[in-house]
C-alpha cells in the first residue's frame, strides 16, 4: 500500500522522467534569483520597485516586435558560448576560456570582413568558417596541455583568455584599427550576415540570420552528444578517462577534440556577433569579452544540454532587454546588472538542486529494491517450508 500523499507521488513520477529533474532545478534557481532581486528593489526603491520588476520580467514585450527581435539578437552569441562551455562540460572538461575563443574568432571574422570584400556574397560565410578554425585552434591549446602534460584546463584556458584579449588588441592596432575611435574598422556590407527574412517578422530590430545558424549548431551538438558513437566516446571519457582508456577509447584524442569543438563554437559566436550588421566593433580595451563569461551562466542554467542552453540563452537575453527598459524609472544601469548577476549566480545552485533530487531518488530506488528482494526471499523460503511439510 502506498502511503504517500498525492503531491509526493506526483513529484516522484516527475523525477523519474529524463531531464525533468534538470528542468525543475533550473526553474527553482530562476525563481529564487527573481525573489532576491525583488527584495533588493524593495529595499532600495520601494515606490517604483514593483513597476520596475515587472518591466524587467516583460522583457521583449516592452517595445513590441522590435524589442522581441533584439532579444534573439542578444541571445545569439551567448547561445554559442553557452554551447562551448556546455559541450566541454558534458565531456568532463570545464571550458572557462570561451571569452578568449570568442574574441579570437571575432577578430579573424572582422579581419576577413574588412580586408576581403572581393569575396562578394560569400564573404560572411568565409568569415564564419575562419572564425570556426581560429576558435578551434585556441580551444585545442588547453586541450593539448591537458591531454599530454596534465595541465588543468581551467588554469590553461584562463591564461588563454588573457593572451587572446591582449593579442587581439595588438593585431587590431596593426591591421584594422580606426584611429579616430580606437576600435576596429567597419566590415564590408557583404560581410554582414543576411537577415534571412527575420526583420520582416521583427521590424526595427537587429535580428539577423545568425539566430538560425545558432539554432543549427544547437541541433548539431545535440545529435553529436546524444545520437552518435563519437559523442558517447567523448562523454565516456569525461565520466572516467581511465575506464574509457581501458575500454579502448583514445582519451587523449577525446580531450583535444572536445576542447577544439568547444573553441570552435565560441569562435562562431564571435563571428555571429561582429558580423551581425548591427554596428558593433571590437574595442581596443583591456577587458575580456563578457559573452564568454555569460556563456558559463547560460550553460549552467541549461544544465549543459544543447536544447536547455538554447532556452536559457533566450531567457538571459530577455532579462537584459527588460532590464534596459527599467531605466524608464529611477533605476540606474547598475541595478540591471545586479539583478541579472543574482539570477546567474543562482543558476549555479541549480546543479546542487538537481544532484539532491537525483540522490534522493537513488536512495528511494535502493530502498524499494531492498524491499522487493526481501519479499522475494520470504516467498522463496515460504515455498521451501511448504514443500517440506
């Protein structure tokens, strides 16, 4: 007889479904983050806190299709950096170097966008492919250090972030600098990613075909990780590289390829952002690309699942757009960053929530298994005693 109340029974059924625990933990983290953000607003500005809070939650609804389209525009690069972090994490590696991979890929794309207008309509395609290669090389370096010298990928990728930032600043000064603005020159019109009809749906926004390219990579990464032998080998190596080696998997190759693919994804993110045609330029400043670090948050909130990363990237972009419109009230831009940061930090806690749910379910399954084994033993012993009588 089952003595559980209906709510516990419902939660048990949910926790047994694949991916449900991840969804619940992510939603819980979002809820906690939003509540804490509201409390801060109530303390600092009680008169306008509720209106400002709901303005932030309104996100893309604040200015019709224009702001809605801009949500997807902002989401595009952070979806790619989220994939870069999530793909590596799925294979047991922590790619904290997405910022460096992002800016290196961005520089190569901008360089082609400025210097090679002779490519015509293929210029943006070549720029993206070049960014893929550049990002892959930048990601492979920590992978090689990890695979052959056992240098932790976190340390190596942090160093590569700084090297990438300073190197790109130097190369821009040498190749594509606009001396009047201290930033990169504008790319040729043919280097801008086509709108692919999306501005018809979202007029007035900065949305472009980069969104569709990002979605294509989401689908591709999901298929690789979940539906291919190659993806299984990468994940097996991530869970236990020594067991994977014993099973015949080349763990050295897996580590290098995993980091190279992660770097490729971040490099594409850089190309999609700076070839968007939205008037963005690489600034010559000693500041690392924020999209790389936001990608870590997007990956954590999406539980490193490509589909989850797609939706978490859109969610973070939604909050950023809503936060921009909060300035209609007396909130300074720093409030927007604080609230967004709170939700991002809470997304890390979603891992703890998910692990707790999985551990709780595992203990429950073990208890039920022990009960079933005990009942089976009692039945067998009862039959033996009956036979003797």
